[in-house]
C-alpha cells in the first residue's frame, strides 16, 4: 500500500495538519503517513484530543491505523468506506469538542445517509473554536455551501474537566454550489458576552473594564452591548469572552478563554486587536474561519472568499491540500486583504 507522506512540522506544525490530513484521507480514500506530529510543541506528539480524533475517524471509516497512542509523533492511516451512523465521542478530558468535530464532520456530511455525532469535552478551550463559533459562524457557512448540518449546543464545559457537549445531525446534501464571498460586508450590532462558572467576580469586572477600553480605541466605531452570564450548569471553573458581530447574512464570532498566565488586560488586548483588524478590513471572512472553510469548499463545488492576511493555519492547510490533490489554493493579495480561491476536487478520486 502506498502512503502519501505528510510532514507534521509543516508551517506552524500544529494539530491542524493532522486534522486536515484525516479529512482529505477519508474523503478521497488516500492513505497517508504523518511524521513529526506537533514536534516543536511543549508536549509533542499526539495529545488526548488528537488521539480521540484519530480513533473516531478510524471508527467511521474502518481505517487501518498504526501509531495511535499518546505521545506518538508518527501515524499511519489507511481509510476504507465511510459508515454513516451514530457516533458518541467522549474525549475524557477538557480537550476541544470542536477540534474533534473538525476531523469527523465533513466526511460524514458528504454521505447520502444520515449520521448523528455527539462529542463530550471542552467547549471553551484555549486556541480552539468555541461551541458558539461552531454553531453560529461555521455551520451557517457550511450549509450555504450545500451541507445539511443541524448542530445543538447541549451544554458548556471549560478545558479543565470537559463536561461540555455538542451534537450534530449530518443529513444528505440537497446539492452543493460554488460560493463567492469576496464582497465587503456591512456590519450590525456587536454583543460581548462574558461566560463564567465559579469565577471570581472581581476578575470578571476587570475583564469587562479592559474590554470597554479596547473597543473605544477602534477607529471603526461599532455599537455594542456587554453582558455577563454565569453558567450554573457548567461543572468546572472558568471564564470565556464571546464577541459576536451580526452581519447582513452571517454572524462573526471571536473569543478568548481565561487561563493561567493570561492577565485580564492581555485577554482584552487580544480580543481588541482581533476586533479592530476585522472592522478595518471589511472582509466577510475573518482569519479563524478562513482555514476552516477551505476543505469543505474543496470537497463541494469550490469558491473564493475575501479575508485578512493568511494565517499560519491557512497556509499549512493549503500545503496539505496540495499533497493530497496536487492542486493549489489560490492566494492573491487585494489591497490590505487577500482573495483565497479554492478549486473543486473530485472527492472520489484515487
């Protein structure tokens, strides 16, 4: 059996390279071998959420897998036919539910039969999309492409205990279409929600204070409402800030998660920078969404979109696409923004 070779240290060298490879491997039925997985991370190799994603993907396509163990820096994955059905995944830690879904969702959503996925773990994790982003930002874009997804945010959970849950019904598509998201968009109201559980009130007040200061610094003023919500159904302690901006058709969400070593001011500064850059650009697709819609577009009918400067995640995703398909994602500078052009790929190619 011939395995495509994937360097896990491409670009930013993170777990997204593995997740992209898993999606393309299953969708295109192409075996791959990945080396140097998360090689330069403080805890290199497969962590529990990565391993959970690998085992879940192996289950849904009866894959032959070698190297699927904690800490492994090498993995072989040879898929077989995808089996639609019911999949209940428990990460076992506060690992990100949305990152596990990234690997499973599209291969199942491409099938002509219904599937149901439930993932239990963290819905508020550092450096990962929140459940709100998944449900209200990503899925509406995927459904516009032609996927037929019905997500449910069951309950929240932070990254320590991981008691959160997301469920998704994957129904057969009624037809995919080419999408063009290159027109700049006008924005509506901005809502900032500080979600917390068993978190010090004084710290929440400091976060709100610094956030207000950051928004007022913007050269592109936007009306906003700020509110704090204490989630009594979340078992573990934590706080997350969800910035929600309503557009004409779609909602854009930014987030930051409170964690050890990140001050209230630094958290607010990070969100403020993201928000100001997005408002100044006028681009309909912000940088975190950009790298997550390339593979769905590729496996549907293709398309193009306007976004801010390509992130390391996006560049790494483009390189993985080239390894699996031989085709390149177009990256064209357009003033301060970039136009990303995604070709259509035959998902049944060998």
